[in-house]
C-alpha cells in the first residue's frame, strides 16, 4: 500500500510528535507553579488560611466584590420598591439584611465586607430610586 519511504516518514513524524508531547509534559512538571506548595511567600500561600494574612490586592478584590454585589442588589431592590409603590428605604433588608451577599472566607474580615456592601447597596438604591 505504502512504499518504504512513505512508511519511514510516517514513523519519523509519529516519533517526533511523541517526543514533543512527552518533553512538554516534563517541562510542565518542572514548572514551580505546578508543584511547589511549600513556599513561604505569603502572597501565594493559598494552603494555609488560618493565619489571616491577606495582601492588599486581596482586600481590594474583596471590596470590589462587595461593592459590585451591594450596588446591584440595592439597584434591584429600588426597582422593586418603585414598581410596588413603596417608600424609599436605602438600607439593606430582607434577604440582603445580612449585607454579606457574595462574601467568601478568602476575603478576610466579614465586618469590613459588610460595611462596604451596605455602603454600595445604599448608593445603588439611591441612584436607581430617583
């Protein structure tokens, strides 16, 4: 079916492909991001959450999440209140009363998250209700 030259080229191509795939797997295994879980660098320490040492980027991310959830929740409740003819009430209530929608343990202090959420909730509510 195939002559010897064509079979030899197919075998060499398959061998080259196997070597390429195999060495790329070895290269990924050598990459420190995939297997170095004992580093002492606190910025990358995702495995020890009991020390509550969060970097500023983590705090900023938590506040961004709190602001996003709070603002959208406040705007949503304001639209509902306007539709139902209710008086303005820009404070989190009902299922939003705990002011922790979207909170996760990685964000650190729940109290700070709740304060930021409530502030954004009021801003979203007041901007939408007018």
